[in-house]
């Protein structure tokens, strides 16, 4: 580095060097606000996903508790536990799919606004949309699994005597 300074001073004697800062440090300092904002957005997105999963779990669990008698009748008439499990999971996944479709349409509509927030990816990237939908549906499936298992384990006799 001193050789470089001497060459620069030989060409421009009025140049003043203040400090030696590696380019990596300058780049890190420049990108710090962007990284902090991205971390905050990621944290809020994770929190929103968790709240959506808890909300969906609550709706499906409530629905299962209100339909205990119906589920008991279905099982008494011959519905298998697997059929009940599929029915409850299907109900929750239909809700999640409707939400994913609505959210995807809103994201497509606001793609121009999102373009300024994205780096290295198009706001209309089909892989990103597919990955987001897959993640949402996987979380919805996990949120629906506990109420569906409870519904499948319903004892028909207890369900019919309950009310």
C-alpha cells in the first residue's frame, strides 16, 4: 500500500489519504441498512406465517369440535379413519389454497411496487411464487394435521352420546 501512495503522490502531490479501509469493509458498511431491513422483513414474514398457521389451526380445531356429532355419525355409518382424516385435511387445505391464490393475485398486482425492493430476482419470477405457495401450503398442512388426527380418533359412541 505505501508504494501505491508514493505513486499517487508523485502524480498528484495534493492528494490527502485519510485512512486505509479495505473495499470489503466499505461494501459491508454500505450494505448494512439493506441487510437490517431484509432481516426485519424476514422476521415479520416469519411471524405472519406463524400467526396464519395458528389462526388456521384454531379455525379447523373449532370446526372439528363443532362437528363432533357429524363425524361420529359418519364413522358409525362406516367411514374409515383415513376418510375422516382426508376430509378434515381437505377442508383446511381448501382454505389455505384460496388464501394462497388471493395472495398471489395481490402480489402479481403489486409487482411493480415490489420491483424496487428486490435484488437479483424479477418481481414476476414463477419459481419464487411457486416456492412461496408450496411453503404456505406445507405450513397449512402441518397446522391442519393435529385437528385432523383428533377428528380421525373420534369415538363414534362418545360423539353420539355427547349432546
